[in-house]
């Protein structure tokens, strides 16, 4: 059994965006948001900044295997471009009888502000 990792994605790895193909073999766990506030910037591509508190960030959570995580790291340039860290995430209920779940998942932060601030925390 290979290791499983939870990954929270907020940008080009989401459904409907080009890089989501890297997650085509991974389990989608639901739409989600960060528990803590961060800052989402965009200049063509999105960047979440760890040390600025603007809004919760919206995205999706996937369960990925070791190999997929390594591919994501390569795509995002971890740890030299984006860097991956563990954060607290609330995953939306997918069924009416469910409640939201609190989990810990990896997120790709970016080290410096770039482009315009998206105050809603939603990249689209
Ligand atoms: N890809 C990663 C980080 C930013 C980006 O565009 C993601 O979707 O979470």
C-alpha cells in the first residue's frame, strides 16, 4: 500500500483548469477552504501568500499517492518556486446528511506577492 497524501489546490490544479489532468487518477474529496486566512494574488497564475491575512482560500481537496505528489512538486517547483506546507482545511459536505470535515492537507504557497490581490480568495 503506497502512502496517501491530502492536497488542497486553489489554482490551475482545480477542475476545469489545465493542470488538473495531473489529478485525473486521484480521488476528489470535495470542495474546501482553508481554515486560516491567507492572501490570494493573481498575475495570470495564482499565488497564495502565507503571511498576509486577507481571506480564507477556496479550492478542492484530492487524495494523492506518493508518485502524484512528486509530480505536483515538480510542476510547482517545490521548494524553490512554490513551496508545499501543511494547513488546516474544511472540506464541504458532499451529501446532505454529512457535515463539513476538518482535515490537514498540503498547500502550495508562494514566497512573494505578485500581481493583483483577489480579496474573495477564489481563483477563477
Ligand atoms: N497550482 C497550484 C498552486 C497554484 C497553481 O496554479 C494549485 O492549483 O493549488
